[in-house]
C-alpha cells in the first residue's frame, strides 16, 4: 500500500490500511480531485451461490453517513479506472479499492477486511467469469452501488 505520513510501525494492519487510505485521498485532493473515503463496517466475499441472485463480489457494508458520498459518486459519474491496494495478515485480506471517474475528477476510496477462509468460492467464480464486482450496501441490505472490475487478480493475487 501507499506510504503513510504518520508512523505505522505499531499500528494494526487495519489501522495501517485506514491511515494509508486517508493518505491516498489526501494525495488525490492535492492533485485537484474530489476524494471521498468510506470505511466498511463489514466486508464479505460473496460467491454467486450465497444469495437469491447470481450476484458475486466483495460486499462492503457501510455506515449510513456514507450514503451521500457513495450515491453522488455512483450517480454523477462512471468508474473508468480502479486500483486495488491490498495486504494480507494471517487469513485476513485488507483492501482499499480506489474508484476513479476522470471526467468529473472524482475518486472514491473504500476500505475493508475480508476473511480469506471464506473466499474460495468467490475466487473460483471470479476466475471463471474473468471479472469481479464491488457491491456497497447498508446494514439493512439497502443497495447503494455496484462496480465492475475486469481483473479479479487485482483483488486476489493467487488469480494472477
């Protein structure tokens, strides 16, 4: 992940992930972008067989105070570039997904932590489909946005 400006030597992997996400957002703002950050309360690897639909991907459950940032980003522009920053500690994959809309010079960063013990079915589905999705929802399952990614290995190194 990106180099953080504050010391991360004693921070937990999650704290380091959040610090680095904030640093990335500050870099984009310094470059003239509008940048929003969202910290997921829960992040779940969802294979197609997990629900009533064939939806699959990383599902970020976010707090209510994130609704405006996510909806304005997903309604006002399209994602034409994404970058996934990741680190693994034990069986946990810490992610920051950067979603960029170059036309509006807006970027959204979403941070989450995935338990890899439950990700095998998702990895298999993503590899077979050759794509991956990011889904953002509230705790009550209200869907806020979905984003497609054409490279599943950006999320799971083992798929590269």
